[in-house]
């Protein structure tokens, strides 16, 4: 699995972009929320990726943040939502707007996204309401000053991967003094706290 890529941005033609990583050109598809944040061509960038392997193709998707990728992964698990519609959702709504639509049951706003009809919007609301915590857990974890960038989010993500519920992982990580700690140290301390309780 290709988890992330760091390289030079060679070309951007929505929804495609080309990234040069050590002389290898990776073509990725990305939502417009990622395109809005891209630097100029020839600048270096880091993108979180999702590799989708199908019978007829291997498709690589790129996201500016881990949170966008987690939302994309949650969306493609919803019945009837494929990668194209998931990209359309992420292009039309940022993660916070999408969460607000789901929590409010706003089918009207969801149907404004190309490819989403009323029935699909209703299914999204029902299925994603239960999954909001899965991808919002990273957003709830906030790193205090002095903590390496991404360390808290990486720690929460690792705990979720180990089988802890997103809310539980966020709660234990947020309860720690993570100032100056790397993600590995945060994970170790959170696991100690989880074992004690």
C-alpha cells in the first residue's frame, strides 16, 4: 500500500496531478479541496494517498490532509458510493461542511453535489452518521505547542488501527501532556493509560 508521497509537483490538471518522487512520476486523482491548497508547479509537497486496485486498473488518490483521506475511505465504504462520487463530495464540501450536513440531515445540500440524488443523500446521512466519529477522531485531537506536527493525529490514528474506538483514542491522547513528544512516545503513554483503566 502506498500511504503517502513526498515529491515535486510536476503538473496539475483537475482532477489529476503528477508528482515526481525520486524520478518516478505518480499520477494521482485528487478532490478540489486538495487542489485549492496545492503549491505552485515545481514546489515540493506531501500528499496522503489511497491506492485502489481494481480488475482493470490501479488508481492512486491524493489528499492534502489525513482527515480528507479518512473521510474518503469512510465514504467509499457506503453502499453505492464509489471513488468518483466520494471525490465529488470532497470537491463540493470540505470535511466540516460535510459533517454539518450529516448531523443536520441536510439532504438539500448533499444533492447539490453532482452525482448525488435524494436517495443517495438519505443513505449517506443514515450510514455516515454512525461513522462520523471514525474520521472526525483525528480532528478532535489537538496538539499543544511544542509537539511535533502531526504527532498527535498519528498517535490517534495508530490507536484506531489497533482497534480502539476513535472517541476513546482521542480522549486518552488528549488527556496526556504531549508537549515535545514524538508520535511513538504518545502512543506508548496512551497505551499505558488504556491498560490502567
